[in-house]
């Protein structure tokens, strides 16, 4: 004869449940910020990695093609970079540079057969991006220069929404084909390459530099700007065929 003993199953008391919930709450409070921090850091690192790839592709294309092309590329270097902020603009030190933006990308996508002097170089850059970057970038619904989006109320996020696209890009390069400034906004992160380093801005109000001095980029990221960038700014205009400055953004 088998005797089955009665077993009494005892559950948690109310006090024990409260203690367990409290412990879970404390652990969550400790772990959640850490996990969020890791996710944010991973997102920034991925954005900077992409920016490096883009910069390398652009410089490779410029350095190689500018040296061997038989086309006249002088028209591409028609932007003015101020190197100081002398109150008399006519006395400011300047550097002649070229630029490629989302506006250039849109124009290239719509008319890849253009032979204008400025768009010859745009075609080099856009072609390099096509080959080196795997993400499908939406051309957008209109041609608008992202440098207009240079303040909190008119920022990078607004550019993507207004232009129905998934990225915004600004590149300033010198006559040797080296990138002087690059800003790219994707997936909520504005990555800027300036003065040999990459800076990431994840603020919802992140905006492009426009014609502001480049130390603004550092301040927006909450870091101190090196002295050498504090006087540099991109002129709101370009040199036209008649030698006069015309509107750019």
C-alpha cells in the first residue's frame, strides 16, 4: 500500500513580493540607462564609420580623377572659404574651394549627362558614392541645398522631411581634392568631419553650419573648439562665370 503524503505549497508573502519588485526596480534603474547608453554609442559609432567611408570615397575620386581627367574642372572650384573674420569682407583672407551637397546629388541623379564644368566633378563624386555605399539613398522630391537648414528651427530633420529623402550631405573640398569639411545627417545623427576629427551630434535640433564659423559645430556637440577653426566660415555665395559672387544657399 502506497501512502501519499499531503504537501502544502507555500507561496510568496506580500512582503516578499514587495521586496522582489523593489529589487527588480533598482536593477532596472541601474541597467536601463547603461543599455540605452550602449545603444546610443553603437549608433554614433556606426554613423561615424559610414562617414569615414564616404569621405574616403570622395577623396579617392577627387585625387585620382582631378589628376588624370582631360576635362576642365576649374568651374567646380567656385566657392569662397573665409579664413578670418575681418570686419571688412574685402580684406578677409580667403581660400577657393569646391562643394558637393545633396543638391548636387539630386542634380546628378536627374541629369547624369551634364557636361557643365562644375557638374563634371559632381559626377565624379556621385559616381564614387554610388559604387562605395550600399544603402539605397532616396533622391528626394526636389533640389534644395541643405546649407539653408542652419538653425534650430530649420534643422537636419526638417530637411529630410521637406525633401522626402533619407540623408543630407555637405562636402567642402580644396583644390588638391582633400575634404576640408563634411557633414552628413542620417538616422538622427549629424556627423561632421572637420579639422581632422569626427564629431557626432544627436540633438533633435542638429543643423548644418551654413555660413556660421566652424567653432559652432563643436559648441553644438558640447566640446571646446580648437582655435584654428574659430575664424573659418563658408561664404553664402559662389563665384559666377562673370567673376561676381552669386547666391548659393
